[in-house]
C-alpha cells in the first residue's frame, strides 16, 4: 500500500512554500476578476502571506523579484474593485 502511495505522488511534484504562496495569489486574482464577494481581502491576505514566505526564506530571490512585479498589479486590481463597489453602492442610494 505504501508503494502505491509513492507511485501516485511521482506525477505531482510537491510545491514549496513559495510555490504554494504564488498559486494562492494567482487563485485570488482570478477570484477578484470573477467579482466574487470578499476577493479583495483574499488577494490582500494572499500577497501578504507571499511576502512573509519570501522573507522567511533567504534563498528566495526569484520569489522576491516576482513579488516586486506582481504586488503593484494586485494593488491596482484591489483598488479598482473597491472603486467599482463604491460606485455601485453610491448609485443605488
């Protein structure tokens, strides 16, 4: 049984913490594009976690470069979504 579990995992490389953080940031970006409720805070938390993960790993220079590039995009996405929400709620009043 243990041998079978090992075989099943061979096709799926295990992601390191940085890879998981990156996946979560992209997942939250897609959620925000889909206009899901709470996606703004989800993306903010994911990007914060990614920064914390990168800071705790001294060998993550590529992660930091990626974060320096993606963070401004995420912030613009969050700001745009919040402005759109404000505009809709102001029009409803």
